[in-house]
């Protein structure tokens, strides 16, 4: 269907069934879009579907959604393993891991079949949209669409215009964000954009404070929650985001902004190297195996 000279977004493709891709798929389904969710790993797709079903069922049990709306939303998602399942999508949201070469490979593959009037976006939290768009033959249709975690709860989407992004693409994305019931802020295309330019150095500084013995994990988290009204302490938040993601974003900031203040903390690297990546692996700055998270240092 077309509207003016631009296509109306009806079908959204989400690439990557990790915590961000899963949340993005969920909010799109609930907002009435047909969703195609793909991942290289069949098991990740199954887990995503179960998580979405569980979260929607919880909303029904709290009278925040009707049974009928939940069923309608669940009927709007299809899952598949291959990227070519996104052929008919009007909007594609790439949400694979925070690694530039992996993302560029995905964009290059999409370029071989995606329709020239489809909008291709990345949920990258720090990597240059202009750089990613260079892997695709219609860079004016490429834009950054950075959702916040947990996606169903957080009201913000950061929108990043690449150098070549057209006004038409931006206008379609503004309508899409509004239909999702979210608010947007526009960021220029520089490392970390707005949110992570500010947030990640704060989380990294918490790691330095721990590394240097300024306070314990619990003291630092408690200090920031009770002292500055943050809903979560920096270590709780870093564990939720994923320590590998935090580390990758700090590397992008350090490389792109070239200042020692962006040097990732060696302790953060230790956790990443240990595979203690936060909630998703059951252990990060906290251990999540018991009834209550307990600090790991
Ligand atoms: N998925 C879906 N819903 C979730 C959820 C999740 N992962 N986590 C919490 N919720 C829901 C809860 O079910 C609850 O819903 P109801 O009101 O319907 O009961 C609601 O959110 C509030 O949750 P809780 O009462 O359990 O806990 P809370 O009040 O402490 O809120 C929180 C939890 C929303 C996560 C809050 O602690 C918070 O806002 N934390 C900060 C999150 C944040 O900063 N996110 C941005 C991270 S940066 C980012 O994402 C960018 C990046 O690139 C790294």
C-alpha cells in the first residue's frame, strides 16, 4: 500500500532474537504491525516466542491487555532462520550483536534482495549509521532506530540520521515511532549517539570505582539509587544491558572520540573475558542463580 510517494509500513522485519530483537518484535506486534523475526539460531527464536507469550500473558493477567488483543498480537508474528524471509518487509530493524563487521555483513546480504523502497534500520547503540549505510545501495533509506532496554517498558527511541538519510525516510520513521506509542529524540551520527555517550561512561566509571576500591558493588549501586534516584544501580543496569555490549560500546567511544576518559575499565574486560556477561548468562556483577541476586565481588 502506498501513501503519497512513500510506502505505508505494514510488515516489520526484525533481525536477531536476542533481548533487544525480542522486545522490538513484541512492541511492533502489539502496535498492529505484522512481524517477521529471524535469527541464525532456531532455539533463540523459540525462546523469544515463549518470552513474548509470557510477557503478554502477564499483561492480560494484570488487565493491561485483553485476551483477544494478545491472541491478535501473537498471530502477527512469524519466525524464520534465513535473512531472505525479510524480502517483503517494508521496514527492517537489524538487532544483531554490537559488532560492526557482523552488522555490515547483514546489511550487505540484505542489499541483495530488499526492495528499494524498504527502510533499513539498525538498533545499534553506538556504531556509525553512515558507515553501515555504505554497505547498502540505497543509503537514503537507512536510519538508526535505537530502542532502550527493556523495550516494552522504556518510552524512548533514539533516531539517528546518517549523512545520506532522506527527509522522507525520517518522516516515515517519525510516524512509525508514534504508532508504537514511543517518543523519539534525534541524535547526530557520532559515537554512542546521545544516550550511550552519557550513560556508558557513567557505568564504566562505576567499574573503575569498584576496581580502585572506592566502594563495593552494593554500596555503589545503593549510592546511585538512593542518592540520585536512579531506578537501578550502575551494576544492576550493566548486568541487564549485558557486559559484552557495555564493553563494545566503550570501545566504540574510545576509538571514535579518542579520549582517555573513554578507556574501558580493565575490570569490565575481566568480566567479559570470564563470560560473566550479566543476567543473560546468569552471572555478571551479580550472581542470579539464587533467589536474590548476590554480588560477585
Ligand atoms: N520486559 C517487559 N516488562 C518488564 C521488564 C522486561 N524485561 N522488566 C520490567 N518490566 C515491567 C514489569 O513487569 C512492570 O510492569 P507492570 O507495571 O505491568 O507490573 C514494570 O516494568 C515495572 O517493573 P518492576 O515493578 O518489576 O520494577 P521497576 O519498577 O524497578 O522497573 C525497570 C523496572 C523498568 C527496568 C526500571 O528499573 C528502570 O527503568 N530501569 C532503568 C532501565 C534503563 O535505564 N534502561 C535503559 C538502558 S540503556 C539502553 O537500553 C541503551 C543501550 O544501548 C544499552
